C-alpha cells in the first residue's frame, strides 16, 4: 500500500543545518504538490546545543507534527541516542558516518554527508545528499527534486549553473549511496497538487501579514523568544510614511508606546511572550479603562518566569484573559493553525478598533516556528480595521453613556483626558460609586460588540464533545477523525474566538454532558474558564514542552468518553 | 477641565508650587497658539501619577488633549503619541517620584532617541499624594513618614543625571516665577529633541522649601536659587557640568544641544532606504 504521509526528523547540534534541512525538505515537497509542515524545538543559545526539527510530508493537508518518526537523520551520536527510540519499527535511521559509526542497528545506514558534499565541489550541499537519500527511501521521482533545486538556486548569479549542477550531483550521490543499503519505506502516494494558490509561511510571518492586511500602522516591540521574528518582520516591512515599527527598551515601553499610538489614532500592536505579558499587565489595564484600541500578540512558550523559552505550551490563557488587577477580561483570539495566525491577527486588529480597547492574540511556539503550505490568504476577505471617530466640536463628553462612543483623535476638536483613574463623562477623575458602576458596565458591555458566529462543529447530536483550543487543534482534529471513523459518539467543536465565545456555540456546549478540552498546561485553564460559564468541561492536560500526539488524544478521549457513558447508564 | 467639575474633587493644598507650574504651562501653550496659530487640540499633555499629574485635569481655558495613565510611564506613552503623530506638541508633566524613581528607566532611552517632547518635572522632594514618603530628591538624613530614622540614600541631582544621560535640552526653573518659567517651557517645546524643564515646586504640606529656595536675607538665609549667568554657553556641555558644581539651584537654560536630530526626523531619514510594499506584494513573496 502506498503511504499517505511520512515524518522525517533531523536531529543534531545547532548550526549543523538541522532546521534548514527540514525546511528544505518541506519546501521541496510542497513545490511538487505535497502538503508539509515542520515542527521545531531549539536550544536557548546562539550556537550549538542539541536541536531537532521534523518535517511531515503528506498527500492530504495535515495540522499536526506527526506522532511517529519514519526517518531519523542523526547528525551526531547524541542525536541518535536521544531520538532513536521515537523511530517506528519499520523506520530508517540515516546517520552522518563522518561523525560517528554505529554497530548493531540493522535499520540504520551511514552516509558521509560532508565528504559526499565536498566531492561535488560544493561544501554546502550536505543537505542535498540527505534529500537524495530520502527521495530514494520514498521512491520520489528525481525530476521533482531537480525542479526544486533549479528553482531554489536560480538567483541571477554567474555561478548559478555551477551551483545547480553540484547540488544535483549531491542529490544523486545521496540517492545512489543509500540504494546500497537496500532500505525502502515503500512508496509515497503521488501528490495531488491543490488547485488554489499557496504560500509557504511560518506562523509568526502569518501573524505579521494578517495584522498588516487589516491596516496595522504602528508596531512597538522588544525582543523575546519566540515572538522576535514578528518584530523583525515588522521592522523591515511596516515602513515608510505614516507607518512605524520600532524596537523599544522593554515590554513596559512596548505596551505604553502602543497605548500612546492607539490613543493618537493608529492601529497599534506589539508581540511578546509570557514574561512580556506579565510586564504589560498594568498597561493592559490602562488600555481597558481608558478605552484605547491596541493588540498584544502572545506567542506562548512554557513555564513561569523565564521558564522554557524555546518550548511550546498553552499555559497563558489565565494571564491573557485576566492580565490586570481590577475587573478586566480581555477579548482573546487564539490561533490554532498557521492560516488562523493570519486571519486571527487581522481579526484582532479589527476587534480592537471595533470596540476601542485591548485585544490579545494568542499563538504558541509550535505555530510560530512552523513552516507550512497554506492556501494563499484572501485579502478581500479581510476587513479593514476601523474605529468610530468623533468629528464634532470641542466640549465633547468622550465617556458619556453606557455604550461605545466615537473616539476623538488628537489634533482634531474633541479634546479629552484618557484617564487610567475611574473617570466621569469628560475623563476627569471621580470616586463616585455610581460612576464606577456605570463605567464598569460600559467597559464589559462593549465586549458584546465582538461576538462572532463562526465556529466549527461536527456530529453535534452527540452529548460528549471534543473542544481543543489554539495549536492543540491539529492533533485533536487528527484524533477526532480517527475516533469518528471508529464510531465513538463524540462531537467536535472548535473556535479561535475564546472571549467572547460565539454565543450559539456556548449555548450548545452548555447542553453537553461532557466537553473534553485537550490543552498544554497543568491546570486545565480553558476548561476551568468554561466551567465558570456553566459548561461541564474537563481537560486532557500535558506539560512536556511538546505538542500532543494524536495517539495520546485518541486514547484519552476514548477513555473519558467511555467512562462518562458508563456513568450516564448507571444514573 | 475648562470649568468647575462637580465630580472631580481633587485639590492641591493652598500654596502648592504646582499652581505656578500650571499657570506657566498655560502661558506656554497659549504663547504657542498665538505664535503658530495651531489650535489648543494640537497639544497633548501626558501626565504621571501623583499630585503633579492632576495638572492635566486642572488646566483652565481651552483644553489640550491629555492622558493620565499609570505611575512612571508618562515618557513611553508620550513616545507612542509623538511617533504616531509627529506634528503634535507632546508634553509630559510628572513629579520627582514618578519621573526619577519608578519611571527612571525611561529617561535614558528617550535621551538616546532624542524624542521630540518636552517634559516638565515638578520636584517637591517628597511623595505628596501618598502623604510624605521620601523620594529620590529628598535630602539624605531627612526624616519622612517612610524614613523614620532619616533617609539613608543620597539625594539624586536630577540636572546632573539628565546631562549625563544625554538629554539634549535641560532647563531648571522655579514654580514661584510662572512668567519666566513659561519662557523656559516655551523653549523646551520649540527644541527639536528631548527637553526637560526641571522645576522646583515645593510641597507646602510635607516639604515646604519656599524659604530655602527664595532665601530670607533678614534672617540670614541665602537663597538656594541663582540665575544662570547670561554669558553661560548652553551648547557647552563641560560648562554645564561646571555650573552644577556651584551647588544650589540654578535657574535658566543649563544645556541646549541643537546639533542632534530628533527621533521622528531620524525615522523620516529611513524612508529612502525602506521600500514599502503592499500586503499583496509581501504575501506574494511566500507564494510558490
């Protein structure tokens, strides 16, 4: 039988080409019509340190990194020892025989990566040696790879032809050497090239472009893993007249600078990770009480304080939804796929302007660094973010009433004080109880303006539901598809709008006997919030710094469903 | 607040120095309006937290825009406003506690950026609103509500600090002289870069220094205030340092470096290197 997908893990030392190999494989595969995504985990240091990236190549679109490894490419002995156990029984290990020798592993094959590369006269072609070997293992036609090499290295330089030639030579060397091993994984089914236009993009880039598509014109940020690529992308592209991306001195400066910019009429954003959100806490409260539009992107990493800066986790939902003292509850969009990174960011900017306040977009390490082929985002589907602007005379009461009111922009009539203290109609400080009641209700009431109706659902007649959030959508979707086929009576719900939840979805969830929430944190943060809203939710938790495996979710969901069904029968 | 607001019940204590600073800022903003014709709503006053920050609610006459934000963060808020709309006149009003203690980390970066705003600092050497705790400009050894055995730290010299950090316009003034003070603030506003007008603005309740500042010659008290001599060259950094060695409180423009460009000008300078692309073009780069 032909394979529908396979997973290659590249493991070694930072700087050995682990990431570029995986991304190169993903890229070359998508160019010939496969679907691909990568999963990366890095050491938190500039050079060296154990690192690995895996690429999943598939005939059908997939959203999860893949449970098992078909091929391990080990750049050194440590990498082999560390990852060999994750390789499927029928899998293959390719190792760099320039680095180490292996005895007694019948499914492993040594290739002298560097030596073969050098023999082509191109020291940098080691990746191509590996790619050639992989192509042999899955019986990928040579012309696919050649067209990839030609595209990649045609850059209008004099030496292009020579580089292309040496790379193709390296491909052939990898292919012919591994042929000696007699190993084969079978044949990967031929690709089914999608008919729509595609882009190959990472989550962080998709966030940047989504925000810009909605009209973002001001960005302030501070470097922090894994959100830094957004800052770098913005600094290169959010440029020119009336736009600015700028590195400030801290996350406190980032949040307060975008408060100033949002107040002055700009569609403003910053991106950070957990530690930055903690520092932005007071500023988020100010944006909330003073009603200033802005977006904070939290690319989550693991753990409190410095925690696990280069691992993935979904443990910031509490700190994003309730970041500040006093009564606040932030509107939250949590992207679950690279595509949702784009549309979620666009929506976050639009939300902020729509309700005049702070919005949090949650992403996570595994999405941020994932490179994936997605349908090219449809810019015509993105709403230009617009706020209701005041256009009357001076003497305006900016905060009058209990509903959203037009916002004056400095430089124009309608001067007022945007006040972080509780305030009256004109923005002056007040301590009157009835004012605090009015203003608190005004602020919470505005969230209603953000209610959306879109959400995913399937087999809704079942009384037990699976509801992942964020990046756990990928493995959960894969698990759900298997469970559905096996006939387990569960329904599927998913939305990227965590606050406010789509009202109709919330109504349906409240009627369920059990809502199972797979999430990467210890406390079961989303299910805890759902329970406070009257949903009988329970989490499947994991806090290893890695995403769920679909297999784990299949087991746990089956277990919980059966236990719950049994319980119901007994009652 | 252009007229009495029945809900807003904040009051400065009788004789508070901040009254004079408010008057000086009003004079300066009206002066700007008269000279440039730009309306009052072209001004944005970003206030710190403390007695001084309430100035933004107490301005009389035509109202500028204001932000009364969170403690210590007036500078980066002003950074956002100014860089969003460089044509606005952006001012910061804050006290010594807000600006030099909790907000101290923001002075150096704005100095390095030469952010084109004017900060008016009301220094009363004490935390007034929280009732009399020691601040960075409280004298060493002073007994305050938070230093029952005397303040352990030395007094920060803000003018030395600004000079060292590279603030490009530094003036020192006194709240008891609103007209001359307003001239310093006007100069600070017109300065193309980061300007700080540091004002002695005594707290009559917790740290009344009026007599020390003005002196009382009948009782043998020499005034701490002294005018910076007319022959002082404010572009001379070494001379400014030299002046500060004399002690007391100099009044006038201490330092004025007009050779540097401001952050917004520097950004304009990047436009020729940067090549703005449409989102469609940017997205196209990822297409395959």
